[in-house]
C-alpha cells in the first residue's frame, strides 16, 4: 500500500479524529510554546493567569458554550414571539375564511332565519305594547289605591282638624266662662272687702273703748282699795307726835317723785333712740339684701355678657361660633359622616346660619320670634336624626341643652303659602323679611313657627293699634316689634332680649357695645360692693349702739322700779293723818258708785266688742272664701291660656296638613287621569299593531327577545346576506383557501408549542448544567491548589493560589526555603530560576487536572540553575512515569546527558541547521550510538 495515499481531506473528519483521541491542539497545557508562555505565564496581569487556567482546564470552552446556548435560547424566544404574532394573524385569516365558508353554506339558512325574525319582530312589538299596557294598568291600580289612601288621610286630617278646632273652642269657652265668672264676682269681692274694712274699723274702736273702760275700772278699784286702807290707818292712828317725821317723808316722797319723773323722761328718750336704731338697722339690712340681690343679678348679667362677647369675638373669624363654640366641629363631623354614607341626606343647620335679613332693624324681632329654632337642625328621617343625636353627644355634655332636631322630609320646592299667609300693605311677614336659599329651611320654619302668619311692625304703639285697637289683618296670629315685643290680639309680652345675638351684621359695633356694657357692669359691681361694705359698717355700728342703749334702758328700768318701790314704802309707813275720815269715807262711797258705773260701761263695751268681733270674723270668712274662689279661677285660667295657644298652633298645623294632603290629592288625581288617557291611547295602538302582526304572521308566536334586540339581529343578518351576495365567490376556491389557511395555522401552532416546550426544558437543563459547571470549577480549583502545594514542597517551597471567579483573577504567591510561611512573595519578586521552577510547578499542577494524550513544553528550563533544572526534570520524569498512557515532549537547548537511560525516554539531539537546509535529519538514538561506537 502506498503510504502517500490521501485517506481524507475533510476538516470534519479531522475534527472528529481529534475529538476521538481528545487531542486539544489549542490547549496551552498540551502544547506550550514560547509565545503562549510569554502571553500567559510571564504576564504580570492576574487576569491572564486566570484565562490560562480556564483555557487549560477547558472551562473557558464550557463557559463559551453556555453563553452561546443562552444567546441561542434568547433568539429562539424572539422567534417564538414572532411566531405567536404571526399565529394571531393566521388565526384571524383562518377565521375570516372559515366565516366566509360557513356564510356560503348558510346563506339559505340566513334567509329563512330572516323571515322568521320578521315574524318574531311583529309579535315582539305587540308583546312590548301589552307589557306597557299592563304596567300602566298596574300603575293606575297603585295610583287608585294611593288615591284612596290619600282620601283616608285627608279624612283623618279633617277629623284631627275638627278635633283641634273643637278643643280650641272648648278651651275658649272655658276661658270665657271663667272670665265671666271672675267679672261677676269682682263687685261682690269689692263689696265684701269694703264691708270687712268697715267692720274691722268698728271692732278696733270698740276694742279701744273696752280697753279704756277696763283701765278706768282698774284705776277706780285701786283708788277704792287705797281709800279703804287709808281710812283704816287714820282710824287706828291717834298719835299726833309724828308730824315732823311725816313731813320729812312727804318731802322725800316729793323728791323721789320728781326723780322718778326725770328717770321716766330719760327712759322715754332712750326708748325713742332704741326704736330709731332698730329702724335704722332694719332699713340697712333691707337695703343690704336689696343691694346683694342687685349685685348677684349684675354678676349674672356680666357673665352672660362676657360669654356673649367671647362668642362675638370668635364669630369674627368663624360666624358659626355665634351658634355655639362646638358648632364648627359638629358641622365637620356631619360632613365626615355624610361622606361615609351614614346620612340619607345631609342634615341642614343651624337654621339661623341659613337665613339672611332684608332689613337689619328686624334682627331682634326675628330672633325673638324664632328663639330656639335659630340653633335647630333639620333631618330627612328618623334614621338621620339618630345619627345626628349620636354625633351631638360627643360635643354636648349630659345635662346641657342641645339644639333642637326637626324631622321633616326634604323637598326641593318651598311650600305655596299664598292662600294662608298674612298680608299688610305696610308691614312684612317674617317669611318675606328673610332671604332663604334653602327650601328645607323655609319649609321647616313654616311648619314649626308659621312665619308666613307673623307680621313685623317696628313701632310698639303702631303694633298695638294694628293688633288690638282694630281687627288684626287676615291670617295674622301675632306680631313682633323692633324691640322684640310679642303682640297678640288680646295680649302683649315684652321681650327678654335687648339686642340680637345671631343675626347682627355689625359685629364690631356689637363688640364695642358689649365691651362698654361689661365695663359698666364691672364698675357697677365695684360700686355695689363699696355700698355693701359701707352698709355692713353702718349695721355693725348701729347694732353696737343699739346694744349699749338697751343696757342703759335696762339700768333705767331698774332705777325707776327701785324709785317706785321707795315711794311705796314711804307712803305705806303708818302715820297719823289730819285728814277728815268722814271726807275720805264719802270719797270712798262716791268712788264705789263710779266703779259700778264703770263696770257696767265695761260690760256693755265688752258685749259690743264681742258682737263686732263676730261680725268681723264672718266678713273675713266671706271675703277669704270669695278671694280663694277668684284665685282658683285665675289659677285655672293660666294653664287654659297656654292650652289655648297650643290648641291654636295645633289648629294651624292641622290646617296646613289638610292643605298639604289636598294639594297632594289634586296632583295625584291629575297624574292618575293622565295615566288613564295614556292607557286608552296604548289600547288603540295595540289593536293597530296586532292587525299588522296578523298580516305578517297569522298565528301568534311566543317571543322571548325584545323588539330592539330582534331589530339589531335583522339588520345584522341583512348586511351579512348582502355581503355574501356582493362577494359572489367560488365555493370550491373558498373551501380550498380555508383548508390551506387552517393547515398553515395548525402547523405553525404546533411548531410554536414545540419550541415553548423545548425552551422550558432547556432552561431547566441549563440551570442544572450551570450548577454542575460551578461545582466542577470548584473541584478543579481545589485539585490545582493541592497539586501546586505538593510540587512546591518537593523543594521545601511554600506557596498558595487565590482564585477570584467573580473578578476572573488568579494570584500565585511563593516563599522559597523554610522561611516564614506567612510572608509569601509574588512571583515577580523571585529570581529567574525560582520563578521558572514555580512556573513548572504551576504547569505540572495543570497537567494533573487536564485531560490530553500529549504534554509538550518548549525551553522550560532556560532560566533555571542546575539545581532547579534537576529538580524540575525529576518532577517531570516522575509525573511521566506515573502517566505512561500519555506522551511527554520536552524541547530544551540544555544537555540531557544527566538523564537516566530508560526505554521510556527518547532523546533527540538536533544538529545546527545549515543555511539553505529545508529539512532536519532526525535519526533514532540507537543508530546514533552505534555510529559513535564504531
């Protein structure tokens, strides 16, 4: 066989042979040339060493393969995305062709369906009119029921109105009866009072006369006793030798009597002084109590004014604070609750903030009229009222007054009150004097206060003339003056307020007035307190003087009694009197006669006094009885007046309610009649449509769809039929196009699905392979480090290799000899021989982890000394001996005579090349040795 025969010249077969024998031509570990060594091993860049490691271990190839596969996967995803877009377009085309195919097949069916739809359409129109008729009949029935309910409510309202009017009439009759009875008893009461006064005066005169007679009788009796005693003394006395002593006693008695008279005068004077002091003390105490009460009233007024002043100052920034300090926060809470859907309709209030004056002078009159309604709130129903009550409890403490809540259905239109409103050409009503934008507010004030029936008359006398001096205007119940006074047809009430609180526009003026009033009240309190202090001092001073004079008075009383006792003792001393006993006896007899006459007169006066006393007691009982009766009638009249006012308000309320139901009934009956006319028209329309439907389809069809739906279907079907007629396409061509489009669509759909499954599987495989790649890289790195340490240790070197896979760097550090193992040097700091030895160790480490049948080194020992070359050569030979299944090729300019002879080692020495020589004369070693031997 000719050895020069060419077996193959294909690159693919060469690559297959190389792959089969694992011959890595580009692997620097397999064949390390000088250029490759300079590029990777002698480079100072740590990244180049890492690349050399990756290339030697074929990890770089694996990494490139992984990157290529991921790029291919991304391109495949893009193709899938394009395929899906193309698939959507093909599906649309397929559906269009399918629709054309089905339309051609169903053209006749569509025409039949069109006719049937027309029949259904005719009877669908009839059905809808019948439904409308039934709905109208139901509405009419509901309307008639509601009309009946309205009629019952109207009758009930009329009954309530009659009841209220009867109640008002009964109360009025009772009041008139009481008034008549009171007027009838008034003359009798006056007569009895005059009679009682006359009898009291007569009794008092008789009592004075009886007392005088009794005093006279007692004096006469005492004189009689003294005369009798004196006569007895005179009769027993016979001794006239005691005359000087008697004269001395008489003289002393006279002195004592004069002294007693002086003491009596002094007593009278002191008694008058005591009475004056007592009157002064009582007067000062009464004045003190009056001033104290006045001070308390002024303090209450001051507190009220200060609170009102604070509210006015706050209202300069927020007008709502006039209605209470908590009102702004309450309104914010109402807004928040309304946004959360807790209210059916947002409550309206305070009502005073929703009204505006046309004339500022009416402010006090309107506030006096509306009173608590100024701060009231309106709710649509009781559910909203409960929510508002819960909100108010957060801002108003228990026990404090809360604003009134009016529950009334909200309406967009204000009541028509023209027929029941009061009218006067010169004076407005409360309703016309206000500007009210919200109909709910106006209706609430009409319901609660009847503001359309209340006139506003600024002048008080004119108001009395309009309401009391003549018949009040029609529908007018009451009037208010500019001062806030309330005027009825028969009554007049003064206002409690002096100035408006809520509706005043000139807040600064009000604040100024209130500040002046507060200052005046403070000054008034100081003046009253000063006056009270003065009164207290005067009372204490007068009480002290009163006590002193009382003591003096008691002392005088004791002196007077002692003086009288001394006089009596001296007068009672037995002495001989020169008085004629007969004269004294005559005088005693005459005194006894006087006593008898005085006693008789006394008895007569006593009988007369007792008689007059009985008459006085009888008159008092009669007067007290009729007075109690009059008071009872007055007490009965007061609650009846209040009841009359309430009954009057109730009558007005019931009248408005009756009018409300009459208006509702009228409006409802008009709507009901309109529905009935509409029913007649619909019945005629139904007859016409049924006639037309029978002409189209004689027998009635049960139709479930609406006429509008059927009309749309008919129009759509007509358009499809016209489109099919316009196309005039060939049935076979359309069928062929449909089949081709379907096949193309299904083929592409299958490919897309297959690629999706492939991509999913590929992602799973690549994730696993990448993990395996990382694990394999860690194993190779560890093996390389171990081999490197082992090889360095053969010469007592120490070293380490640091792999940074993230930054793709490889750092090699070597310490020659037995020095400090921690003080590693970079390979650049080593000598040429040490660096070559370290490089050989690195290459041998890579040989240990790389798989290749060849190991080829070029000039590996150029820079080594003899020791390092010998150690390196021994290491290479040892590794070659351990790996006999591999071939080691070493190129060196040094002599290899030191190598041991072995059949495993073959040394080829090259002669110097000749100039122009084209080939090298290689010869086996054995042949060379034979020639040298010969």
